């Protein structure tokens, strides 16, 4: 029985506060919902980033309706046992946009950036605005070989089984903590996690999904590059926020802003986890894309 058959419809869940597991685009996903008013805001974390990383942005936008998505395997859902495709990500996002009922402002971090860009290109009008946070971009993406994909799928399955062993799980949890700490200017190495999520990165499905998502990077970026050749940007307004510590990366981000017609803002005092380091800058970008009447009532 699908989650929709077993419980409230998704259109109701996305308006109900708290944590929910539901089916979107044929996949089980986790949603964190903050009910509120006005244009909905969808929050899409990057690879290995859980939805709760956006809590500082929620605080910076009080009273606003926000829905944060965790892709399959991350929080409370099983890893599907395959490398995710760009088409699957777009199908999930389109179903979420349809569930909220109003074209949302989408905030996409890192690897979720290509997912959101592909959604806007393939389904003009589904999104009212797009904020890209240090989003993934390759100016000449190379598609991996089938053997590469098979090897990484095997590695994902190995992570699933290996993480059932306590030493493996402890080492994996420690490495993810170090990785997250290194990508933020604000977090300390002993940063705290919300209650109930302390064991997240010891969870077999979580670790398998992280390996699978990283492995899918090349194919997804190559699929997006193919899409660039067959679509034009649908004039969706946007903001590209870039962590400004590496000149080469800033230049790539400038290309991303140009091809999406977005305003480009370099945030010097932030690392990759911009929603943690500079939630105020993210909130300001969201507000700038809201309808004029809503901008007057938002306090950032």
C-alpha cells in the first residue's frame, strides 16, 4: 500500500507541520513542513545534506510556508537500490510542485541545483523563482562509462551492507561529521543535530544513498547538458549565491547565472553550506523573488 493510500493525500501533508514520508514521482521521500502564508518555498538540500540543515533559513523567514525535501534513503526512507537519474529527480520535484498547488520559489543547494534547473526547463511555469546555493555546474560534463556506473552501484550496495557492522558505521559517521564541518564557516566539529537524528549517518540506507548520489553526479550533469541543447530558459527569475573562496568556482557560477538569467551574488563569508553560514543571504534572495505584496510583509 502506498503512503498516499494509507494516509492523507500529499496535498494535505504539505500543509501539515512536521515530518512526513510520502510518495512523489514514484519514489518514497521525506518532507519537513513548516506551515505558513504566501507563496510556498521548497528547500532542496545537496548530496549528503539533510533537510534540517535549512532550519536557520526557516528561522530567517518567520511565518512563511516552507517544505524541505529529503531524497530517497536520507531520512526515514529506504534506499531504492539504484543510482538516481535526473529524470527521477525532476519527476519527484514536479509532483511536489503540483502538491503545493502554487508555483513555488525553489531553493536548491549543490547537487540539487541541476535538478531544479532541469525542472524549470522541462516544465515552464512549475516554478515561480529559483535560488541556487553554490549549485553544481560543469561547463563540459563527461558521461561516465557503464562500467563506472556498475562499479559505483556495487559500492553503494557494499556501503549498505558494511554499515550494518558497528566499526564501519562509526567510521562513516565520523567522516561525514568532518566533511560537514569542513564545508561550514560556523559549525564546530562537535555540532549538534536535532533530536532523533543523531544516528542518521550510521544508518545503512543513508550511507548507501550518499554513495549512490555521488556516483550519479556525472550522468546527471551530462543529462542536464543534453537538456541545454534542446531547451531555452523560460524566463524564471533567479538568484545564484556563490561561496566566494575560489576564483575558478566563482567563474563557473557566473556561467550558471548567465544561462539561467539570474542575478549573481558572491558571498565571501560563507563556505559551501550557505544555508548554515549565511541564512540571512538565502532569506534575502527568497524575498527578492516573491510577489511584490509579499515582499512588504516579510521580515528578514
